[in-house]
């Protein structure tokens, strides 16, 4: 069975270019593929290192924020405040 490609009205048929695999020597294609594979592996390694650094930074920031919040609320008690009756989260700690 022969498949026919349908053209969209107004579409101009472009001349077909030969694929590089038909015009480039095989050793050059293989060298290019090898270089691309190496570059992709290096990029993946850098991405993994960046992910790990981001996780470490997030953990450090979370710990610092928690410690800062604990230091801020030392010796303070929670009291009733009008905002609390409306479900607001602000002013729940350290109201004097």
C-alpha cells in the first residue's frame, strides 16, 4: 500500500536536503556523537552537584530560620489577640 502525504493548501513544497549521515564521513559523525555524549554527561554531573548544593542550602536556611524564630520567642507567652479570633496566623506569638 502506498501512503500519500497530504499537503496543506498554500503550502510550498521545499526541496529535500540530504541528511548529514549521507554527506558526512562516518568517523566524523561518530566523533561528533561521542563529544555530545561527553558534554551531556558533564552537564548531568553539574546538575546533580547543583541539586545537592540547593538541598544543603535549603536545609541550612530552614535551620537558621527555626533557630531565629526560637530566639525571637524566648521568654514570651502567647496571649489572646483580636486577630486570633479571625484565624489570622500573624501575632500568635510574642504578643505583649
